[in-house]
C-alpha cells in the first residue's frame, strides 16, 4: 500500500498498524517537511521481503523479493510530485537515473504525479500553454523509464476543484441512491452537470440515512441528530480529573544561554527563514493568500508581519481571526451510517 501526502514527519507503529489493521506488516516512511508532502509504503511480511530502500525528495524506492505466488525481485516506487513543473522535473530525472541502473528488474511506480499525459486528461475552461511542456516532459519520463501507464477504471478524473470547473487525472496506477450518484459522476466527467444536479449529488453523498448503535439500526431524523450530538460531545468534553501525575519526576534542564536564546525576540531574519522554508503553493489559511504571495510581496508586507509578531511577543495573544479555520466532516463512504 502506497500513501502520498501524509503530512506526518514521523509515524509510530500503532498508527501504521491501524492503517492496515494488522501488525504482520513492515513499512518505509519518508517524512513530510513542514507538514508538506510525506510518503509511507506498507506491505505484508509474508508477501514481500525488502532488501534495501532509498528515500529521495518526494519519492521512495524499495527493492525486494515479491513472494506472493511466483518469487520475483521487484522495485516499487512511491511518488508525490510537488506543485511546480521545475520541481517535478527534478523528481523525474532522479527516478530515471535510478531506473537506468536497474533495467533487468520489474518496476512498479505509483503515486500522485501532479501531471497529465494528454489534454484529454484535464477539463478546464482554459488550457495554459505551459501544460504542453508538462505533457511532453511527463511522457518523455514514462518512455525513458520504459513504464506502462495502467488504464484508469471508474471515473475519468482523480482530482477536482470544489467548484467543479477544473478536473484532471493526476493519480495513476442503498443501491438506487448509489446508482444515481454514479450517473451524476459520469455526467460530470463531460461537464454536463447543472447547479441543481451538483447540489443533488452533494446531498446524496453527504446525507446520513441512519445510524447503527449497539446493534440497533435507527432512521428517525430526530434520534439521529441526538446520537450524532452525543457522539461528538463525548469526544470533546473536558475531563477535570488529572490523569497524569508527575510527582518525584526529575526533568532535564537547559542552560542559561539556551534559555536566553528561547525567550529573546524574533528577528526579521528568523521569520523570513521560516517563511522561505515553506512550500510556495501552500496556503496557511482560508483567505486564499499562499506562501508564494507572501514571498513575492515580502518587501511590502514585512513591516506589518513584524508588527504582528512583536504584538504577540508583548501580549502573548493572537488577534481574533488570525488563526481562523473551518471544520468540515468529510464522508469516507457513499452510503453513510
């Protein structure tokens, strides 16, 4: 199993066991940087025996013996390509270089390439000319590495903008209600959905038709509301009991020099270094201004940013709205229960 964009720098074994629902597994992780990217590749011990692995930037290469059926030595590559074309080309070149040394072995490359192979793999109101360079480069990478692009089953596209106006295929490798959802999905692939049908599909996918509690199925709307409310209240209720006691625990202490470094005011160089270490295509909040905008306009907005940081140092509080976020429950199944 190959998972991309984990946004985790480190996985503990309990978390990985929950992903597979078994402890008879092994894995290789490639940690996220500043909560951006991240990869993890998991397999059953009795099906695959790893001999070595390589963690590159935005990819993981694993070599080993496939033992499920006929034994064969294989190479598995898990990829999560960055947003910019230049960075994606670096990933393609590094994988191609490694592939050129391993032509005698079976390869399986899977992941989120953030690229398309043809114009038909993207639906948008406008087609940027740079996409032709991207298409040519991605196809050249596939040809050079002698890979076969496995056809996609199900829907034509794997990534959608929330407004439905842009769609692309960038990831490779109730029966009546479900049928209606599939019909709307198929129609949407050809840009034929109107606003009413979009709303119908959204409601059909998100509607909770009933809940199962203690073996009893309930479809009464008022009871469903109460059970959902009780469920989340139990998750987020404050517990006044002190569950952890630290009596007679000796903690390590830091030096006076380290303490002075931690409490001194942030310098503009430190703040700029923190901003420049972030992925430019990522956005720290819901206002639409990404890190690339902050970098580009740094000379115009740095005074305001420094003033905000200084105010925080003096008061110890962020202004209301500085860290606003939206909480949205995203269903994992078409027929919610």
